[in-house]
C-alpha cells in the first residue's frame, strides 16, 4: 500500500568545339584552345572534388554522430541533507549532509516484498549511508534502507520504505520530485521529537550508461 504525503537536423561542363590550325597531318592547338580545354578539365575536377567532399562529409557525419546519453538506473549515487528545527530550544541542526550509495533490486524475496508494497514503483533500491546518524545523535539512519522511484511520464515520485518486522509500508515522501534526465531531486518534512520538525533535501544522480 502506498501512502501519499504532500509537502513538497556531375555537373558535366559543356565542351566548346576545339579550334585548331592544321599543317599536313599535324594539328597545332592554339593558346585559346588550351585555355578552353584547361577550363573544362578544371570544371570537371572541381565537380568531382565537390561531389567527393560532400559524400565524405555526409558519410563522416553519419558515422561520427553519437547516440543520446542514457542514464544507468542500476546505480544509486546521491545524498540527503537533514535539518531539524527545535522551537523554543537552543539547539537546532542547520544542515547535515549524508552521502548515500546503492544498487537496484530486481529479484529475491526482499525485492518481491517491497514490490508488493509498491506495485507502482518503477525502480527499487537498497541504499546505504556513509554515516549511522545525522544532526549529532538526533537522527538515526538505517543501513540498509530501501527506496523507490515512480516514473509516470515526466512526473517522478520519491518513495521511502518503512520496515518494521515483517510489516512494510511504502510512503511517498515527494510526489513532485525534480527530474532533469539524470538526477532526481526531492524534499520532504515531518514532525520530529519534542515538537520539532525534520526537513530532508535529497538527490540521486544516475551515471551515464556505458556502450
């Protein structure tokens, strides 16, 4: 069951008749004829060269064109930054960033349980943080934790799986996450201890798929 929480692109030159003076059986080509003949030859050569150049350019363009980059959704690389605001207290947490990494889950009993909890999820991940706590000791971080992403056209939702014993809930923390083709950005807030509020800003960047 998914719970929705709302915060945030030949030419052939015509050859003129050759003018020649004839003495006996020998044909003498005049300078005028040489010029006309050379011009015709140059024209043919230029046409051939242009045609070859165009053909080569077209061939190179077709061969050298790179495909559009595609994200590799199998790898989770990102972070979450935590803020805690304690009303009426001297202590608050102005931003503690924790780096996270993980991999996409695609099989196994754990994956099936998570998929049952969030059948809408396009991808499901097992993610580990580089710290066990944030904001001092106030925010305890699970290792591993489980996340999901729902892609619906251009819309993306960020899902956090809450696991308690055998019970698993898929909570949509941000149903309007940002997406630029490689990076998902999300934000959410929730009530915390002693009347405080916990705000989390996070992102995950997917590396480019290698050919």
